[in-house]
């Protein structure tokens, strides 16, 4: 469902690779569901080295877009 919201936000689609958006969707899901460890080393390795700091700005844009809907 979160990935569906990515389709609405054209700015995100135009400015970020799909792999980064997918990682941001996982990060957002973990954050919204109050996971203790939002982005662990395993996820960082699987994403090609993306850190929580890399994903946080994308999360902010996506979250703000969803709030408007």
C-alpha cells in the first residue's frame, strides 16, 4: 500500500531510483508500525548501503504526501 502512494507523488518518481523508493517504503512501514530497529545492518546491506540518513528525507516527502491525501 505504501508503494501505491509513491505512484501519486510524481516528484519522488522523477528524482529517485525505484530501489531507493522501495527501501524508503520499507523504512516507512517500519517507522509507522513502531519497530524498535527501523533500519538495521541487514537492511542496509540488502539496499546497497543505504543508511537511515539517506532514507529519512524521502520518508519525510512521502509521509507529507500521504498526510495530504
